[in-house]
C-alpha cells in the first residue's frame, strides 16, 4: 500500500500541495484532494526558558485524493509531493515510509481513504 509521509516540522504553509492537487484533479472551488490545516499559533516554553510562538501546518488527505494514480503508474510522484517547496512530503510504500520516521522530528503517515 502506498502513502504519503509528512515531516510537518518543516511545512511552511505555502499551499503549493493544495494548488497542484486541485489543478491535476480539476477540483471545483472549495474542494480539495489535500488540504493544509493550520494549527493556530500557540506559545510554548523554549529551551532557553523564554516564551516563543509556534505555527504548525499539517497537510491532510481528503476523500478526493486518489494518490495521483495515473501519474504514479507512469513512475511519477503525486503532484502534491512534486510541488512541495519545503520538500517535506514523501511518497512510497507505507513500510518504507514508516522506517523514515526517526523520532527526531514530527511526522505523520497518511494513506488515502479507500472507498
């Protein structure tokens, strides 16, 4: 089974994944194959003991995602992965992707919803 791994420690919230996905799937306004979710800024105690602010962005697959089956069949990456400007999206076999999760940063492994 194929999936997409997100290293959301490095996602900048640029929305490139959303735009590329909408274009390839020709989705109407308000519909997404991958949707960037912003977790509102929150304060946290930094390593130095000073208060800092953190913004977290998390790409999430929707029901419209077909993992760019046509592209993948031709040996290409899904559009969201290809157009990720931060290079924090990875595509591949779920087992291989899970092995990339090193515990040193924040990861999320996503698989498309099977209908």
